[in-house]
C-alpha cells in the first residue's frame, strides 16, 4: 500500500511537468512601434496549434505604427493544463 501511495505522489508531481511551458512574450514591432495599449484579446489554438482562432478585431488597418505582444501567461497555462494540451490560448496586446 505504501508503495502505491509513493507512486501516486510521484505521478502527481511529475504529471504537470509533461505540460510545462514557460511563460513567454513574443513582441512584434511594426513601423516605429507603440507604447499605449490599444486593444487586448485572446488567440485560441486546438490540437497542438494546428487549428487556430485569432481575433482579427484586435488589429486595426488604420494603424501604421504599432506593437503586438503575444503572451503565454498563467491563465493560458491553466487552460492548457486542464484540457491536457488539446486547447491552448495566448493573450494578445496591441499597443499604438
């Protein structure tokens, strides 16, 4: 019985490591870039980023100089972990 409990504890500790992704930020600068937040939203991905749903309303055609920050933060990680990697999301911030 103790051996089984040790295995369950080990599995409970190691299981999240299978899905572990670091919190990261990808920044894309267009033109001179931007500093003031213009819009914020989420991009969703299914099945290892093979199917994506990107909110195009975040991006305005009228902007000439802007910065796009795409972040994988703790909320995105929790969605990824709970869905066992089937669904993932990224927070997108557009600055003008």
